[in-house]
C-alpha cells in the first residue's frame, strides 16, 4: 500500500478532497437521474445518446437539427417513422468501451433506444459482425433538448462561483476526469471497497 507524499499534498487535504468527491458523486447521480427522467430517457440511455452525439461532433457531421421543438423532443416514440440523422455512428463495441460497459448491457440499452425511435442499429457493411449505432433525427432532437436542459442547470451551478473559480473548475474537471480514466486500471483494490 502506497502512502501519501506529504510534500505534495497533506493527508488531511486528500481526505477533504475525497469527502467532497463522494458528495459530488452522489449529487451528480441524483442530478443525472432527474435530468434524464425530465428528458424522457433513462440515465443509461442518456449516456448513450450523448456519446453518439459526441461521435457525430468529432467526425465533423452536421447536427441533425439546429433548433429544437419542445413537443418533438418530448415525444416518447415515433416507431418506424424515425429517419437517420446523418450524424456519426459508433460500433456497439466502441460505444461499450467509451462508456466502460459490457456489450450485453449496452446492447439492451441500444435496443431500447432503437424501439423508441431515437437510434438505429445496423450491420457494418464492411464487417457484418459489427453493429453500427447512430442517432435518428428524433434522437438528435432529444440530445439537443438534453443539452439545453443540462447546460442551463450547470450554468446555474457554476454561477455560484466567482468568475475566476468558474474558469478554473471548467478547466480542471476535464483534466481530472482524464487522469482518473488513465489510472482506472491501477485502482484494482483486490475486491475490497476503496473510497
């Protein structure tokens, strides 16, 4: 078991940080649950939709809709009427890796999105064993609605900080998330609970 290098940060500061992080985790989980249910999807479905949207943005695809209709964004299903949005697509395996989920768990969530008309799934024409998932137009509209609702909520949250701290939080949080992602494999506690 490694010890804390007190010249870098004190044990008391680490414990304060960990306590705050646990509180933040609980609050984020509660917020995600509330946001997802208000947007008509589960938390897992919300994560998949946002990852598909991020893939579309990173591959340079145009958003399916520049504006959003609140009624359409809240519509629970369009069944077979949904059309492909032209946004990016991800293989089910790649999506599972991005979300750190096993493929069987993710496949059930993707199937729920397909049934709701928010995503399509089809065989990769270059490798028929791979399934590609993409947002439908309705899915892209739902993502826009999710972004609108969440952006407003987090804007309000960050407005509680002084301007300099807002910028610092916006810069540090993604960096901490990246560092933690890189270290995930090192966090194996031999089956014991570490928090």
